[in-house]
């Protein structure tokens, strides 16, 4: 039972990479079916969680939509191999998990600090309002994903520390 729980925890980065690939898929779905409620729901559910990493990946010269999807799907599938054989690829699992942790944390930090509008200027109260993206900053899906990936990072740290102690 303990082994199955650890495998499940090690799959956290796979969830992050798969969710980013789903965001790209939802963009394509939205482009083809702009009137679909499901396409909008899927896009708006995943967007606050994976906006920054996906847009940073798409900003790399030469990486198009299909290249980004391929990179993310390969990373998710490679993570399954890393979760099943944890002792064989400890350093790679460490890097894989921490890239996913940085990506999920980057989204949360960027969403909190982004603002649209002139809310800091001395405007009348009616015009001032709150134009920040703070409502998008908290996402239950994003929080769960961050904790899930954080657990995978803790597992990789524990395995490395255990390996050092054995030597």
C-alpha cells in the first residue's frame, strides 16, 4: 500500500505537464468551436493554473503549438517512467519534479502581482475599482496541483537523502 501511495505522489509532475498540454488542447478546441460552452469552461478552468509556463514555452523561438504539445506530452509520459522506477533515475526525477514545481509556483506568483488598470492612481472611487487579477490567483485546482507537485519534490529529496545515508 505504501508503495502505491508513493507512486501516486511521484506522479505529481506528470499531472502538471499533462494539465499544461490540456491547456494547449483547449486553445485549439476553442479556436475551432468558439461557441462551445465546454471549450470555454475547459480553457478558463486551466488558464489560471498553467498560463505562465505555457505562454513562456510558446514564446521560445521555433516552438509552435504542436512542438509545445509534444514537449509536454513527452515530459508527462517520461514522468510515469520516473515514478515507476524511482531508484533508477533519482537525479532525473529530482529535476523533473522541480521544473514542474517552479512552473506551478511561477503561475501563482505572477497571478498575484499582475494588475490591469490604474488602481494605484488618485482617481474618483467610481473609476478606481479593483482591476487586478487577484480573483484568478486563487484556484483550487492550482493549489491542489502545487501541493501534489510539492509532495513529489519532497519524495525526491527523501530518496536522495536516504541514498546518501546508505553510503
